[in-house]
């Protein structure tokens, strides 16, 4: 699991299967500590698109509507899937992918 896609020159060294959680858009309410993010979760697999979708389903089971809370961080929240994944094939890395869009909402815990 990584936080962004590799640059084109690094794509030959990418290991698979791969999960990329990428920030798409974010906003913080000016009068509070409430935060809203849109994330894209990309899953890559070399074998087939069905393998990529199967791995994506495992990510879904782990994250959808899960409460996020860490003792070391004062912010609490949850995330949920907005759109079911689309799928395709990436010629540069020669792998199949599935991509879903998610929202994450968080507020500073008191």
C-alpha cells in the first residue's frame, strides 16, 4: 500500500499486486476542525481484472464505514465508498487496475 503513483521512469520497478490510496480533493471548514476528503483507491494486479477487483473488494471490506481512531492523533473519523470501481489495463506497467472513489470525514475529538 502506497500513497501515490510512481513517476513514469520508475514504473518498471513497481511490485504487484499494489494498492494506491491517493488524495483527490480535500477541504477544511473555516470555522471548525471538520475535514472532508475525497480519495481514490487504485488496485493493480498483473493476472487479470477479476484479480484486481477481488483485491479491491478486500480493501472495501477493510475500510467501508470503518471508524478511524488512533490514540496518538486527536482527529477521529470514518470513510466510505462513493463510487464502485471502474477497471482497465495500464500499458506502462502491464497490469490490470480497479479504481474507486471514497470520502473520508474527520473532526478533532474533544
